[in-house]
């Protein structure tokens, strides 16, 4: 259920960030959801890491969750600080490479159910964070495309799977 909770709010923050990238929400307003979801993700990650210190799977999940938590907290902070996002862009490059490795390592676990979605999501997130790197660190003029892809990831890698897990329709 923790995964469903996390994915639901990752879907929410990506959805709002996609709308923000389309220019429909102001910087300060979008920072609120980024900070709230960043804090929630941080708490979940710390819980997973320290709940069972000998459980390597929980620690791994917590560590990867922190990548997302730090991203959302950084986005929120950048809005208040009026930072240009270059540093965040380089962090997104790091997250993108890490997500690609996680996606590649999950290929061996592909089954019919959750594992296929999990692998797809890690590769989708890798591409998304790479697009944030290109947009922020390399200053590529791709904001509209990144916004649309962010909305796609919000719905199909966060929101829908999160709701389905929370409703018990998908078992992880």
C-alpha cells in the first residue's frame, strides 16, 4: 500500500508540474505541491530505510524514493529562491541514469503483472528526468514537449497505478 500512496502523489505532483510547464500555474503556487509531495516521499523513504535495517529491498526502495523526494523538494525550493534550475537539471541527469539502471535491472523480473509496469515506469522516468536535464541544465527549448510528456508520466506511471494499487486491483 505504501507504493500506491507514493505513486498517487507522484502522479499528482507530475500532473501539476506538467500544467505548470504549460504556463497555466505560477511558480510560487506550484512550489506548494512539490514541497508537500517531496516531504511525503522523504518520510516514506526514511521509513522504508530505517524500519528494517537488514532488509536490502526496503533500503533500495527507500534510496530510489529519495531521488524523487529530493527532486520535488528542489523544484519547490527553486521557485521560492527564483533559481534558474541548472543545478536541479544536473541532478536530474544523475536521476535519469540511475532510473535507467533500475529499469534495466528490473527486466529480469518481468512477468505479466506489476513487473512489466515497473520496468516500463523506470524507463519512462529515466526519459522524463533526462528531459528535465535537457530543459534545465542544457537550456534546450523543449518546454512544451517536456510538459506533455510529464503529463503522460503523471497519468500512466503514477496516478492510475497508484489508485489501482490503493483499491487492491493491482497487487505488488
